C-alpha cells in the first residue's frame, strides 16, 4: 500500500478534502445537469433567447480559462521507472493551505504509480512557522535515513544552499520544488527544480495590473512575506521595478509578514493609519492578501484601497468575488506536486537534467479578476452561489 507521513494542522486535511470534493461534485453535477436538461427539452423544448445564449457562452469561456489555471487532469508521462519501490523526503517552508494543494498533486501522482505496480513512499513535512534553521535540521536528519531523493522548498537561499551542497557532495540526490529554488546561478548544486520559475514576472504582472487600475498614479504599500525566501523576494523586486517606471507612483512602505495572515492584517492597519492617501497594496504571498483585505474591510475602505496578491486561498477568492481584492495571481500548485514526484523518480533512477526531464520544470501562474472568482471557487472548493 502507498505510505505517506504528513505533518500539520487539521486545516490541511480539510483543504485537500475541499479541493478533492469539487472534482466529484463537478462530475455529479454535470451528469445531473445533462439528465435534467434532456428531460426538460423533451417536456417543453423552450426557446433560448439570444441574451441567454450569450451569457452561457461567456460562462463557458470563464470556466475554460479558470480550468486552465489549475489542471486536475494530469497523467504520468511515458517514462518507465527502473525500480518497483521508491522512498522520498520532501520538506517545505511552512504548514499552509498552499502546500496542501501541492501535496494533492504528489498524492495523485503516487497513486498513478501504484496502479503501475510502483510503490511510492514519501514524507511531506514542514514546521508551523518558517525557519531556515528548522529546514536545515530536517534535511540533515533525513540524509541519515537512506531516502532515494531529498526535496526542499528553500526557506532562505543564503543559509540553505551550503547545506544542500554538502549533502550533494556526500552523495545525496537533492532537488528543489514548489515556490522557491536555490539555482545553479546562485551557487547551489541541487540537481533540478520543479515549480514557479517566474516569480519576478508574477510580481511585475500584478503590479502592472494595479498601476493600470489606479491610472498610473498613487501611493502603494508592499507586503512581501518571508525575508530571504526567493519567491517572495523576487516578486517584491518585480513590484519595485515596475513602480520605478511610473513617476506618479510611489511605494510608501515595504513589510515582511512571515507568511502570517495576522501579521499582514496588523501591517495593513498600520499602513492605513500612517498613510491616509494610500491607494493600494501589493501582496507577494498567499497569506497577506487575506490579512490586507480583512484590515481594509474593517477600516471601511473597500473600494478605496486596491489590493492585488497571490494565489488561491478560499477567503482571498471570496474577497475577490466581493470586490475587496482586485486581482489574484493563481499558481497551479497541483501540477507542481504532480511534476515534483515524476522528476524525483527520474532523479532516483540516476538520470541527469536534459535526459528525461529539464533542469527547471516551469509551472504556470494565471491572473484572476473578479468575474472569474465564482468559477474558481467552484473549481477549487465546490462553492456554489
């Protein structure tokens, strides 16, 4: 049987359950809907107005676009594993729903391998709070347990890279995955990376979105996330570079909330208190759009403060639907997990980048606006109006 060890809060299981339930609900809903439509046509054969047809066409387009953002229909590629059993260790920055979605992709890929007669045993572990030292300790301890591959979502490039290099020198097969790489260009000898390779571009794209909304003038604040985390730092750099292009735009404050909704909320309250003329907030991780939106709503400034941020948190998507958040950059976390496991198998079999997989497997980010929020909530969480 497939064995796995998971560590974290009960919210992880609930999150994965919500995501998985939507697949079943979507299928059931489709079947029931088709049956109902067929019966209705037989009984009444009503005429469909041009307006109804146009609305249906628009809804179909939105559904197609949001389905492209997160692909649950992944299948293993044609690679044939060389062994019948593998043991992997994956550690990431912190227990959080974002990584629950990555775990779902890993789990589904493992089940498909099991159907092929290949057993995937894996541990998927993280601390409750981001800590590079905790990550270093986990990697060091895992290296003593004869795993085929060690995978890490790097908490701090400067601190973790030397540890990765030492493990590789000692014969360990180490890959990076998820949102944060420690690249060859940065002196890291990890074998490969699977995840977001365009965090700078994501930060820039979100900032262009808010600049356009504000008419290219106004003051904004930036919530970054974890200091030293490559994905957060790269997005923040993208934000700063875009704002620097527009003379009537200004960044008034930058704060690191350490992936904490509560800290993002507190920082946003401070922004609003210190800057009465604040126009917007750019959020560089999945937690801070929620904290920022809570503070803006509490202050009664919905519609005055434009918020853009990252990812698919259910509460954030609800704020997007309600117009509190203007845009979210949604990453395909499911595919990140699915591809991480496929690459890990190939690394374990001794293949090098360029033979059966690329050095960097790039996953997509899609910017979602208000009109797409309801469809995304149905897709990811089974939430219907």
